[in-house]
């Protein structure tokens, strides 16, 4: 049996109220919210967050199962002519002996990776992240969303059982230029939305019928249909055309259509929905992706699903993350995306990261691995070759702390230091089990931190200089799904 | 192995100091020439008579040529040193050691910094190529974490602590108002200090040292040769310096209410100078008041106040110009700004003026007298948990 053994999703903390757009942009917007990546999150960061959850939660063994391949998909690759998947690989602390490649740079690439993984062999981690934007006031801006999603595909194994068995995959391909972006341009362009629907409809139905035939199910036997289409409107129309009766939330009202991440994000949400339900096993889930053709995946849930959903925890489900966000003002959103050029602090901007230095420090920089002195238990962050008393050299053991939680010992708010989004909120964090590190906080307002605040680590892009993204870790409050919202009005602190 | 006291083996026989202001019209070279000229004036010496030079500048230039070129020093050993914000003190330290070692008869320490050409707010370190994981916080933010930690540890009402921090600012600005070399020459009220725009944490603009350009210089020689120079020399009683290992940043027991490197240099210096009651035996102290909360904690780390009581001593006026132990009678970093390479020597310059009775009457302290002929300068660099610290003790009498 082959199928999905695990998944993880990442919704960034911030939400843009679409009604805030029109008063500034003169039009556009709409109802509901869209998910907004922090100024310090790019597609890689979102994918890393999702992949770390997928790797940690899909196994009963203490060490995450090492996949044989890592596929990273996005429409917004931080770098071209360089594999961004290697950053995901490093941040997940994966061993060197696997294939890690990018799938780019269209929305379809992520679903394509999932389909290929389901048809293939070995364990494959398919990770996607996307930061979707558009011109101020455009439908793309309002309808898009930022998210990360990751799925592990593998053969059934007692330590990491399949939670959704693949019954069929089918694809249909045709050249339909309804959405495009010239490399280097910030925003995509689109043709008429009705053209998309008309051109894609026969392709979707063709793949749909073939997939159902292979799976041996009829449309009314599909317990939950997940449709990922370029727009919510096209998706709704295509869903009706399939004849399936129960259609999953397309997340348009809360998250927005999150590009390459959206198919796996929506599928994860559907699995979480079924897994928490009364009769979780043996349910048929179908994923339909429309865009540059069509891809259909038909899955059947197993008895392992509910346990997996329970282990994930309510705060890490899509629904839980939707409920936990905090609003971001439209002006700040525009500045985060570089649309609004805001006066920076009169301080030097960080210089570009030295590639050799980053390479030497990779376990620390990308995977937050410190060192632990076996004689004293003292944890060094960053790692140290020499013990704290200066007496022993090269006796340290690695101390991987990326998954550790900690407590704020003291903190401050720096209103002068350079930041792409001032002020810097900063805390001295004592990690459970040892180790102290002074670290920048994120995903909170200045009045949300106190001595004693519980925090966890998150992989972020601190800044970029000379085109080199600088990735490192920040800490954020550990939030439950019911955490109180924090508002970040225009011109205020965030 | 131990630190050996050089007490009374080396004397400071001349000093010079430029005004510390925004010298838009002067470059690093001009400031160095001005400070050295001021230092040589009245000594009968020329730069050719100085055997060796130590230049302290954090970011003003590389190598001794930074000083040799503008001063046209011919065939002289000139060494550029840097040790964070204690750079000026480091220059003095090296010059004293060279003379004590017998390598040179007469040496000069020069500290100079041209900060205002950068165009940035505050002080900024020259970036070293790195892996991108280093903190980018301001010093203000790092030191701002001390105030709430101190209030909590000693159960001090935050409003009272706030008032004590404001007292540091009002005291030092009052002193600076009486000093023609100071950058800020206006007194400020506690209300102004407390209502100033916030920089980091609870530190407002008036809780932070200013930013200025400046230079200072000192000539040192063997103590037995000091009589060749006019006036009363300052004998070096103690020099202590520690470069911390950064352990505080990663030590969960470090609570941000003390600077261990400072306490250690103070112990070392007091042992060298045989001081057992610093507040009673010293006539004055110049300390590194980069932020108001810093001076408060320094009063405890340097042994002027018992732990947890410096805030009260400040409010009681113990460290005022007319207090039991005047601290920063020249106005401190608060009034002078902090041209990094020069500040350590600027502190020493105030000891030079006060102990020799040369401070202007409106600033002359009354504590100098029989049995109290010594002054302390304290200079630090870095941050709580990761700091360099320097302490010197100088005095007008040999023991």
C-alpha cells in the first residue's frame, strides 16, 4: 500500500482584512481575509515550517523518518539558478543522502510533484510554499494567500503507516495561457477568468473520469472533493461539474488561493476534517487541480488517520491556524511586500552573508544545532568547540534545539536598530532542558511579550543583501488556537 | 601567574583633549593634531621627543599610519589598538606598559574617533563577514534589559528606579553644563528625561549617551622622570582590563543586574592600589555612563554602593558634584558623547584636571584633599553578558 503517511501546513500569523484594500487602492478587496506572510517569511520559510511538522508528526519513532527525496515547489523561488530545496533540506536537519530539487515555477508544479511521488517509490517529501501578491487593488492581491504545505508520500510501514492510500492518479495537459509572469516581474498577469474556466473544464472532466475509473468509484462515492483552481469562482464551477456532492472548504474566505501550496493545504484540511470525524477510515477523498491542465488524485483514508490528526494537535491543523491569526494593516502589508517604500531607520543595513561562513556554520544557522558539554551539561548557542571553563576542546556533542520550547527570561523593544519592519522585539530565551539564547521575536506585537512568555523557534529570512537571503531562527509565542488576537494598526509597532 | 601592580612606576605628565562635539569641520586628522598639540603645549616637547605612540581608534583607520601620517611622525613606532568602547583606555594601557617595561622613556597615548561622518544614528561597528546569525541590536536595547531585571531582583519600585536613572542624566548634564569641552552644555530636568522619546525598552533619548567626535592624548614616562615636567604628575596606581568570554549571553544564571567583568576589573584594580573602601578613599570617579542604567549598576560593580542600593545613593545625591563621591564630574558620556577611541582618555583628562586643582571653579570637586588624592576611571565596551572592562586608578602622590 502506498499513499500519504504525514502532512504539515503553515499559515503565517498575519491576516489582511480585504475591506481594508479599497479605501487605499481605490478599488479591489472584497470580503473575508487573506493570509499574509510576515516580512521575514518567503516561500522557503513557509515550506520549511510545514515540512518540519510533516517530518515530526508522521512517525512513531523519535527520529523523523528520512525521506529519499525532497521536492520543493513554489511560484516565488527566492533564488533562481540555485536549488532552494537545499535550504528546506538544511533547515529540516535532513541527512545528505537524499535528492532535493525544486519544482518550478508554476502553481501546477506542486501537484505534479505529489502525483509523481504517489506513482513512484521510496519516501518523498513534497513541500510547497508561496507568497502570492498582485498590484494594489488587484483581484490577485485580494484573492491570493500565503501558505506552506508539505506531504510525505511513502509505502506503508508499521512505524509510519499510510493514512490515505492512493487509489488513482490521472492528468490531462494542454497549453492554456491564462496566467503568466515574466521572470523578474513582481506580479502575474491573467486572461479573462471565464476563459480559464472554459478552457480547463474539459481537461478536468477528462482526468476526473479516468481517475475515478481507475479507482473504481463513482462521483457520489467521493466523500470529500478538494478543488484547487486559479480562482475561487473557477473552482466552484469545476466542483459542480464533477458531480461530487460534498466539496471541501476552498479556504478562499480565510486564507486566499495560496499558489503552489494551495492544493496540498486544502487536501491536508480535508484529511484533518475526515480524521476528526465520526467515521474516519475508508473514506474516499479526491483532489482536483485545475491550471495549465488538470491533475486528479483519489485517496482512501485508513484506520491510521484519526491517530495522526490527534497527534498533530488542534493548533497545527489548518482550521486551528486560521483561528489563530492576527490582523495586519494594509499599509504595513504593502511595505512588507515592497510595494510601499517606507523610510528605514538611519542605521546601516546588514551586509550580505558570507557564503563560506554560512556553509561552515550550516548546522547552527539552518538547523539550530548548538553544542552540549557532556561533562557539565552546559549548552552552547551558538556551538562552541571549547568548554565554558576553557579546559576541554572538541569534547562537545551536538545539541539540536530547533524543536525546543523555551521561556522569556528578559526582553526589550529596539526602536533604533535596523529592521525591514521596525521595531525589533528581542528576548533572552532559556530553553527547556538547557541553553540560553538572546533571539529576535516575531509574529507578535510589542505588548504581547512578558517575562515568562513561552516561545518556540521558527525559521525566518532576516533580510537579504546583494540578493543573498539571510535565513536564521527567531522565536515566537507558543499559541493555542484560542490565543487572543493582536492587532497591528498602520504606523504602530509590529 | 598573577597581575602585578605597576603602582607608582609610571607617571602621566601631560594631557590634552579637544572639545567633544559634532565636528563637521574637522576630520580625524584634524582632531588628532589638535589633541596632540594640546597635550604637548607647555611641555617643551615636540612629537620628535616622544619615543613611541599608541593610537586608539575603533573605526578611524587601520594601523599606526593613521596617526603617523597627519602628525608627520618620522621613524616612530606607532601602534593602532582597538578594544571596543575601551579603545582609548587600551591605548593608555599599552603606553604605560611599554614605559614600565623599560622599552621607551616617553610614550604617548592618543585616542580619536570621527563618528559623525557615518551618517547613521548612534554607534555602528564595522561589519565582519559572517554567517548572518549575529545580533543586530543597538547597545541601547541590550542595556535596556538591565533596568527591569534590576527592579525585579531588588524589589525596587519601577517609578523609583526611573527617578534614579533620571538622576544620572540630570547630574551628568548639570556637570557637563559646567564644562566647555562637553557636547551638551544645558542642564535637563528629570521631567525632560522621563518624557523623552523611547529608544529601546524603557530607555529614552536622555538615558543614552550622545554621539560626538573628539580626541584626547596623554604623555607617560617613568615615575622617577616625572619631575622633568612642569606641574603635578598623575601616578598610575592600577590598570586592569578584562575581555569577557561572552559567557553571560548563554548562561541561564546571568540575571542582567550586574556586569561581572566590571566587578572583576574593580577587584583587581583595588588590589593593585591597596584600596579597601573605594567610596571613601577615591576622590572621584569617571565611569562609562553609556546609558543611565549602566552608571547605576556600575556604582555597585565598582563598590561605591552596596548591591541593590545604588538607586537610593543616586537619589540621595551621593554621586553629585558636591556629593560624597563625585561621579562623572566632567559630565560623562551623557554630556560628551562617545567618540569611541577618545572616551577613555577623556575620562582620564578629568582626573588630570580635578586632582591637580585645574578644573574650573564651577566644576572643581571638594573631595580632593589629604588622604583622598586618587581617582578612578572606568571604561567598558560591549553589552551585558559580553563585555570588555577597564579600570584605572591614578593619584597625585606616590605611596
